[in-house]
C-alpha cells in the first residue's frame, strides 16, 4: 500500500510538471517532457519545436526554470535539458494544441481538421485521426466529429509502438471543446513488403505479355 501511494504521488507530480511546462512554453511549440532519475539527480528532458525560447539568451532562462522547478515541485538536483522537435506536424501533442488554438480563434472545426489532415500526411505520416467533441456549432447540444486520412492502427502492438497520441482543450464561448489526435508516423512493414511483391508480380506479368 505504501509503494502504491509513492507511485500515485510521483504520477501526480509528473502530471503537474507537464501542465506547468505546457502553459509556460506554449509559444515555444512545447510537446512533452520526459522525467527520469539518475545517480546525479532528476533528469528533465523538455521537447519543444523552438528550444531557443526555452533556453533563453546565454542559458539564463533554463537556469531560472531549474530553480523554479526545484522550489515548486521539490525535485532534488533537477538537471534540465531541451531537445528540438524537428517536425512539429508529426508530433501529435503539438498538432492537437494547434487545432485547439485555431478553434479558439473562431475557425470552423471542419476547416481546421481537414487542413491538418492534409498537412500531416504531406509531412510524411502514414495516417492521422482527429477527434473533436463539444459544442461545435454554437447550439446547446454537444457533438462529436471524427476525421481520418491514411491508415492508423487502433489496437495491438502496432498501435502501442507506432501511433502517437495528443490531447488539448479549446476554451470557446459555448464551453470547452476537446481535441484528440492520433498520428501514425511509420507504415507497417508487412504491408509495405506485400505491396512491393504485388508490384513486382504486376511488372513480371506486363513483361511477359
């Protein structure tokens, strides 16, 4: 029971850190944070599209952030590092926040969803699924809408390893709109292999005619 409480407490702390950093560095294209313990202290790796906004000039901001996290969340000797998200359109968390911010500005939800469906596929993803739920049309009733392009695995090993998930909320006059994104960056090797075999067979048939 004591061990369970420790895990719960640690999970809450990590969630609070995630929310704190997400609000603080939204303009930096914040994605997510990985927290791990090392012999020297607690390593906190921040993923962002614009790491320069997190680090600050001459590293001043990252030093201040380290002290703030240490004092606010009680981490012993936090070691902060920042890693760049090279392609934000393949990061589900960044895309979900971009969709949410567009909805807050009043852009039609269908227009926003279709725009990012196309952009993410053009960026190299195998598939993307966007779920938007809430009072989407200004009426009193809540709605749920799903958009999809390409292939996205929903269960099994492929869904666990190849699909990245992101979630954000849009605060509009009618209430809160939830945005959930699933991006499958890579194709399933078996599918690619079968397509290549089929293509070779078709070429062989054409050559024999």
